[in-house]
């Protein structure tokens, strides 16, 4: 999916925003001319340097990169954690070369579960909590002050006024690898069914937004 969205940009300068311990760096490095990564947690940056020395600590709102320098930027489930998501999007677009692409994954408000847990009476409750994201925004944000959630309209507002065109705007379901590992037949059946739903109006219930955004001249 990512390689299809990237096309030949994956052979240029690639930047993974929120690289964690380097999983995507490991997969993309063999194809990229230059690969860079950033994460806000210093221990993760140190771990990911096994794949490239060009990894640094930082926040998405302040990318320590030149403007117009990146062919492909991958942001996988990172945007919802930053302090200022509009500024983070502006920074992503700033560092892209004209014609460069952002591949963006972030949580969909239509998904029936909040996967980051919630706060109730000041106490954090871990787990996939049902229906929280369907509450009115004011109530939902009281339960989830630690993480953002997005509708398609929310994302479009973040890009408003920026020199971009939208190549892909979809919602997708997860891979459910954990279920496949413990119950292979059930997990594979569930994956087939949900992937089929991505081609129907029920895709609006998908886990994540998958957007491909290209910077214009």
C-alpha cells in the first residue's frame, strides 16, 4: 500500500515521521537513496539507528529539515499524538519537494472503538473502549484528552490553504495480526470480510484514514 502510493519517490529521499524503533526504516532503507527518521522518544531513536544513522529526536511541529527536501514522507499513526496537528501538517508539507508525497495514516472517528484507552475520573483505563468516539466531541475529548481523532472533514481543514492535491482519501480496517496469531482461521476470515468492506460505504467504520497527499509547485 505504501509503496504503491509512493511510486518512484521511494527511491529518493525518504523521511519517516515518528519512526519508533525503526520498523518502517528497515523496510524502506534498501530502496531509498537517503532515508531519515525522527521520533520524540530518545531511546527509540537510539534503537532505530541500527537502520540509518540519520535519525533524530524531535517533535512533529518543528521538523529539523530544509524546505523542499523530501520525496516521500511517511506518517503512520503519529498525527493524533502531537500538540498542534495543524502545525505538524504544515511542517510535513513544507519539507516535501514539489511533487513529493505524504503518506498519512491516522485514526478514524467512525471506528467503533477507541484504541488508545480513556481517562475516567482521572484514572487511565487501558484497552479498546467501545463507542467513545461516537459521543459528541465535547464529551469524547473529556474521556480522551491524550489523543486526537479525525473525520474526513477534520483532515481537510488541516490542509486548507496548503499547496497540495489529494491523491487518495480512504478509510481502512486493520490487519488483525494479533487475532491471526492466536486464532488463524478466525483472524483470516475477519480480515477478508473487513477488507471487502473497504470497497463499500461501510468503509467509514474503518480503523484509520489512509491519505496520499502530493505537494504542488
